[in-house]
C-alpha cells in the first residue's frame, strides 16, 4: 500500500480532505511497522494509586536529625539498590519491560477459548451499551472518580475508553511497578507505615483521614511531606487523588517574582513549556552542583508548593502534547487542594458516596492500635546514636485523647479541617502557584530533570468541564490530534482503533483524489 500511495505531493489543497500532505504522510506511516524511537514510545503512564482501597497502615514521621532531613529533602542520587545487589524489581526496565507485556492476538486467541466454538447455537449480537462512562464504570458499587480518570484521557481519550471497556482499568506494567517502587522508597524517607487491623469501613476511612492529619503535621514540622491523599468534588462527583510531595521550597523563585509583578498588570499567560529552570542540571560540577542549587532554595517560605514525581526509562523530559497529562494532573491537584482548604468540599457528599455511617464510633481496637503506635513513636527514636528533632505538636494531644474527642467520621473531619487551617492559614493563598515535576530514573530513582510551570485556573477549569462532558455521555470519546499520531505507535489498541482507521482511510482517499486531479491536469495540457 505504501508503494501505491507514495509520499504525498506538494501543494496546499487536499481536494476534500482537511489534512495537509505532511499530515497524510504521518498518518499513512502508521500502517507500516516503523521502529519506534525511545521518546515516541514513552507513552504517558499514570499508575492509578488512588483506588478506593484501605490504606496499608498508619503513617508515622521519622525522628531524624536536621542533617538527616537535609539529606532526605535535597538528595538527587540513586535511592534504589542496583540489580547487582539482588533487587528483583530492578531487573526490569527500559524497552525490555514494554516488550514483556505485549501479547499478540494469536496468543490471546489460543489462551482464551472461543465462545462460538463451544456453543452450537449462534449467540445473539451484543447490544450496544448506551450508558455513559460515568454510569458504566464509576457509579456505586464501583469506585469513584480519581485524578487518574480525569487526567489519563488527556493523552488520548479514545485510548482510555478502550482501557475501560476492555480491561475495566489500566493494567499494571513492569514500568508501572518499577515506578511504584521509586514512589514507595521516597515515601519511606519521610515516614514509616505500620500495619493496622481494620474491621469496619468507618475505621478504614478514619485511618485515611488520620494519615492525612499526620501528613499535614509532618509538613509543618519538617517542611515537607509525601503521598498526601486529598478529596474533592468535580461537577458534583467525588474525586480522590494522592499528591506526591508538598513542601515550603519554591521550585522557581525567579518565575514566582516575575509572576507577582506581571499579575499586577493583568492575567498571567506564561506557557507551561517555558524553560524556567534552564541549564539546571548542566552544572560543571555535576551532581554536586545540583545539590548546591537545591540547598540554595531551601529557605522556608509562607507558601506550600506541590510536586509530582515521574519515573522514566529515558533521560529526556516530555514536551508539548506529551507533557499535557502531567500539566493537567498537577493543576487538578492544586484546584482540589484549594477547594479543601477553603471548605468547599462537603463531607456528607463524600461519605454518602462510600455509604459510611458518619456518626458511628470507631472500634476500640482501632483507637488502641493508633494510640500504641504513637507511644512507640515518641519512645523509640529511628536513630538511637543521634539526637532527634522533637515533635512540634502539643504532647498533651496524644492520639488516644484526640480520637476519643473525635470518635466518628464527622467529628474527625472537623479535626482534619482544623489541621488544614493551621497548615494553610491564608486558605488557597497559602498554596504556591508554581508547580513542579521531578523526573527520576526508573531504575535507581536518581533525579534526571526538573520542570516548573504556573498554575492556571482557567485552563484546568475548562479542561475538567470538557472532560466531564465525555464522562457524563454528552459527547463521544475523541482520538488524538493529527500531529500527535506518533502516540498510536505505542498504543495497545492501535490495530482496531476506529479513529486511526478512519484517519488513515481519509488520508488514502485524499492522496488518490489529488493524484487523480494531477492526472486530469496533465491530460488537459
């Protein structure tokens, strides 16, 4: 087919097609098995860590010296052991990891017996399900919406539709598992997780709220916390997410100062792709230069900044359309956190969605376990050989006293709100508008790049509004824009994708019509 079509000719007319010759060539190329370059194959992978599951346990901040906290806050080197030391999780990485999860249609057919072959009667054709994606996949008793659900479609909405309809959720790949190992190591640097025996749904949600309260205290006392769960309401729907990191360190002071000055003259319009930390990792001193720069940014401010951590098998940083999912993810976190700290999230909607008894007291066993853990935290330092930084909270407010005084989800939510007010005294104004993405090596967790950009409420509000129209069934799922057709090369659903097939057919038709026009023009001459 490629030989018949050939590369499209010059000229700006498509004779019935809205595609340029260059766009037609890009689409037609999708029909061939072109080797995929590393950057093109690095499709967006957002591990859905926001599932409605009980937390692993209670989180307790580490009792570390100030010097040790500095190491945690500003380390840029490897955080995972190398494969030579026998870390099984590190034996998977790069393109090899992707190849391991690819399954051919022939193999799938051989593994899954055909229903038609087993049945003598010809089954009736399956009726199309006319329910909206929200009704089919995110309505009780199924899980509520997550940030993953709202952000993943920004890579390719049609791809996420195929994920939901064929698998129900994104399948975990070796690359995702490797990324989870990096995130877990980063989380363990800040606090340890101790298993808690949960007997009721109310205890499980009490633990989730309690962990967030502890995360907020850790943020105030140490200047940083990680893996903080947040909840919000988007278009009346409950949405939950997990912020990788919050700290008092501004990712780009120059950008923030420039923004402060420019906003006095009108709305800020700085592009998300503006190189705000250019040459950050080009220091002639290498790793030491990066560490020195990070420490120069350590001065505590009165604002809290959000960071998302991405793991990659390549050293490049995504740009343009490839960066869009991360852009929307961080801005959605900012929007949800702003709503939380300003009291816009109605807890009754949240608790009703999960069918929780908000006035039921927590079990005695749950309260006893939390109280025992906290006693161990204050009595046993993490590093006995070094002096520790004492907790800044009032020691009289021990967990037993707090839980007995807030012995239900409704009461515990009021404690959560009071912790939010302490942490964000200026409400949404306490949240910095400079958002940061931290890229880490998928193999050892070392930092490979940083990117900072401005929060834009108009952009995220418009995006969420449009995305909810699809979730509610008010419009069909859309494929990628023609200039983003490279995404199809790494898509598991490319072979049967309706958008791809239609676009290729459209390109073929346009090329044939143009060739026919050329032939007629030559005959006239």
